[in-house]
């Protein structure tokens, strides 16, 4: 009976305090003051609609023997002895949820704490500055020692409107290191470059509203890849046949054919034939000093059948991108010219 009277008195005191303080979001400590009660939320930066675990701890009194009262937006939701965790669901983007807790210790003192959950959202998009051919449906990947631009796309609701990205504060990190020069108000773009040794790079950002009432966090991991080199036939009538790369062999049926090399994921100024690229061709292990373009023209010099080995090494002309290099082989087959197979001869 005494405990029920004490609890009723505590609740009455709590709501009376709110009336006196007004709209202040903090929950006052009734009884002793100080840091006797700590509160932690997980995840630290919840997204809209996400489940949030609110935990309390104390090193000054025994919570396991204390009567714990939980409130969500001033509505009591749980009362139990030693109840130190509460799972709540975050509201819509920008919606405020106030979680309050009060613990009545064995000595009768009451300790309270509150936290405000106001979810926001940020997504990270990244784009490598690497080459892919026209109409390529995949994503341009980050090559070794390549450059990537990361863009933060925040959604911070403020009533029916959304806060402008340039009004928010951005804190960028590479791994565990804060990059101060790229952080600050309105800095939602973050460029970075891969280093040696080549390892996955984790980029994260913390975005905050100017008054710090809203915050969101996101991270991505970008894996560098080795550039690739593929061969395609450049048909005199249909052009570059990008829909199908050549395999390990190519049969030269006509008197002449053009083979184009397409470098994937190299950093160039926009074209595969730019000065950013160096091409070195070999035919039957003999360098072709006159061929420096990303294509080669093959011509038959005899009607006899035969085979020729074609080799190409492609690399970046920038010494700072020494690991942007690769090679490829293609076996050229020359069928017997003028011979047509007659299946009736085998019957």
C-alpha cells in the first residue's frame, strides 16, 4: 500500500513539473540530481520506422531492485522492477518521439532521464571516374588507384517540407579517420582516391541539422577492381559490335577485319583513345611499333589456313596510376580460303 501511494505521488509530481516547465523536452530529475542514470539508444541514428532499443544503466544504485517506469510521449507503457530496456519504433521522418524513464530506488529516491528520437535519413551514392563503353548497362567500378565521388542524399523532414541539403552539417570519415577538410556545412560531396596497397575503402558520413535536433548516418564500402580489356569486332557495315565480346579465338572469314579493344574501368578523359591510355600490340610475340591505337586491322596475305597470336597490353599513361594496367590475348584463325565444305561428300 505504501509503494502504491509513493508511485501515485511520483506520477503527480512528474506531470506537475511538466506544467511548470512548459515545452522543454527534458524530463526533470526528481530526488537526487547528477548522472546517476544514463540512457543509450541503439541504433544511435535511427531511420524512420526503425525499431529502437532504449537502455538505462546506473552505477550509483541498483536498478535490478528498482521500480522502473517507462513513458513514450508522456504515455505510460511499462512498469516493472528491474526493467532496463524498452523497444520503441521511430516515427515518420522528422517526427518527435520522447522516451522517458523514472526509477524508484530502494531508498525511495527517484531518478529520471529522457531522450528524444527524431529520425532522419541519408543515403550515399558513389560514382567512379572510370571508362565504360556506350550503352553499358552496368556500373562503372573503381579501378586500382582510382577516384570516386561520393554524394550524400539526406532527407530531413521539417513539417511538410524538407530541409535543403546545403543547410545541413556533414562530417565525413575514411575508415575511422575524420576528414576535416571535406566536412562542414553544405558539403554533401566527398571525393577520394584509392591508395596502395589496394584495399576496400569504407566511407561514412554523419549529417546533422544546424540545431542538432536531427541526425542521420550512413556508410558504404567500395572495393577496387583490376581494369579489364575485351576485344570486339568492328564490322564495316554495322559498326562496333558491343553486344558480344570476342572469345579466345576469332575466325577471319573475309580478307580484312578490324578488331577493337575496349578498356573497362580505366580512368580516362572520356574516350578509350585519349592520351590517358597507352596501347602496345604484339603479333606472334613481336611488338607492333606502328600500332598505338585501341584497334588493329587484320589482313590476309595468303589463301592458306593458319593461326596468329594477338596480344595487347593496355595501361594508364599516368605514373600515379601504375596499377591501372591489364592485358589480353586473342587467337586469330585463318580458314582455308575458297574451300567450301560439301556434306554429301561424307556419305
